[in-house]
C-alpha cells in the first residue's frame, strides 16, 4: 500500500521549496480581485470558479507536485480534493492561505 500524500502543507515548507528552487506548480485559487489586492510571487492565478473549465491548463503538471492556496485555506482544500478526484495525485493545500503567509512569511503584505 502506498503512503497517502498529506492534504495540507504549511507556509514555511512552501517558502522553503520556493527558496530552494524546487519545481512545483503553485496555484492561487482566489478570484482576480483578491489577487490584485495581494499575491505571492511565483503563484499563478487560477480561480476556483474557473477551474473546471481550465483544468486542462494543469495537464503538464498531472504527476508533479501542485500546491494550491487561497485566502484562509478553505477553497484551496476543496480544490485539492477536486483535483485529486480528477487524477492529480500530488496536490496539497497551503494551510492558512495567503493570510497565514502574510503573518509568518511576509509581514508587509496587505491582509483583508
């Protein structure tokens, strides 16, 4: 039996992966207005509301690590479950979302 990949990853671990230049797909599943307010460098906007129509954009990452974030972690967890159901085995939600990131990693970022 293969080990289950955890559903969530913490902000510190995501920051370490970014700093180390580890290859992974970093998705921001918030809406465009939220993304314009504040975003994390390296994250690609793919709103949850558009995901079903745009999932083919992730095809090249099907077997790669995908990390999804939102505002607090609720939407990204739903997206993580949905993508796993679509056959993307290595998807994780960033626990606490961009709000937690602004607290732990980049305290100067706007919070809303």
